[in-house]
C-alpha cells in the first residue's frame, strides 16, 4: 500500500548549499530504483521532505536518513496511507529560510491538539518552493 512520510532535519555543521549536488543525483537514482517519489526542500537552515512509496521502502530509506551524517535533529513529522502520489517524480527544491522557516519550525514542534493535520499544511508549502 502506498504511504506518504514527512520528515525534517537540520543540516550538519559541515553541510552547505554548495553540497546539494551530493544529495540530488544519488537520491534521484536510488529513489527511482526503489519506486520512491516525493520532494525535498532545503532552506539553508532546514531540510523538509515528503517521501511517497511502499511502507517497507520508506522504512529502509528512513533508516538511511537516520545514519546520514549530513542531517542533525532528524524528526518524523508523520506517515499516512495515500491513494495517489502528490509528487510522481522525486524533486529537489530550494527556498530561502525566511520564506518557510517559521512554518517548518511549527511542523517540527510536538503536535498540538486540534492542530491542522501535517499533510494539509505541508502540501501547499512544498508546491511554493522552486524545484531544482
């Protein structure tokens, strides 16, 4: 069954925007091989990602993210079953931290009772970013 996983991290101290190519090409190849699509946004201060695929493929990818030294303070925002993909291809996007920084920090905080579901707030955020 198709699932959607949302996550966020803070780049490690030695990571910079100039090193994004280290993520883009290998991720596109690996995700295509594993039938994973989605979108990753880098703001300079945060990574914010949505991954779509079979639950076991997402679990494997989550394990790789947990071991990736480019990420600190990795959190899982949520996972849910979905009927269709929002992002049929894997995309990388960049947006300035001032554009989405506060919204990402809200998503990274513990959920508040009666808060809007993460998927309803994340999808429009992702669509506003500039794809690379």
